[in-house]
């Protein structure tokens, strides 16, 4: 193989790796129960990931809580203060649930109201395979919820939060604070097997 071809192959590999890294940013969600590292899929959910990362950069999530916890289903956070006041948000984004990603164990998705295109800042992490939340068709019932990434480290923290006792409104009896959310370069150790 010629030097020129080797150089071209190496340049292509470096470019591919940098594009893949840019398309799959890592975010650390530091909670009062431990850290959760999430890999975001901006190739499949570009608008949702851009929206989430803008909230991260704005510091929106710092000091919010996991305010809705349902064992065997999901944990939801990113929008409420410890006093259960909802933080202001930007305008809702368009639903991207038809991207092929599914609400499987360890995936992160956008919470929303009954309007399929109402997601703003709140997100949830699935603690089970929740196929009923997946996209089926572009109708009001079929839109589903946009999955935009997956937990690559800290699923034990997610499960610990999911098992916490809650009141009748699914609010944990012990407050689980999201202390900070930040973009990171790489996880501290190898990703946990899912």
C-alpha cells in the first residue's frame, strides 16, 4: 500500500471517529444518589439532542429533581425544583420519535403532555422495556415519546432511584436532586453492559 493511501485511510478514520464522537456526545447527570452517564444520539434525534444540550449549557437542570418515579417503569426529572415549582422553559420542540430508537431499558427520552409535540426540558430514563411508549404512526396516540440516547454508566443509580418509596403522586419521599448536568469527553470507566 502506498504512503498516500495509508495517509488517506488514516485521515478518513480520524474524520469518521471525530464525526461519530460529535454525533454521540456524552453527558453526566450528577445526582444526590450518584452519577449517570448518558450517550446522546444526535444522528437519530438531532433536534431533541440540540434542545437537551442547550438546556445543559444554560444550567437548566442544576437544582432540579427526579419528581416522578415509578418502579418498573421510569424515572422523570429535569423540570421541577425541590419545592415542586416548575422551571420556565423555551418553546416546545417537534416530536422525533419516528427515529427508530425505542423506549428500552436504559434509554433516555423526552417527557411531554398529551400533545405529541409538547416536549421542552423534562426527560425520563426507562427502567424497563416500555414498548407502549414507542412510535407507531403519526397520529395523536401513535406518536410515542422521543428516545434520544442511552445510559452507558450509572444504571445502578437509575435503578436505586426507581426503587425509592414514593407518595401517592409518584414523588419520591426522599428528594433526589439533579446537582448538575454537563457534557463530558468520555466515561470514567467502561460502559456497563445493558
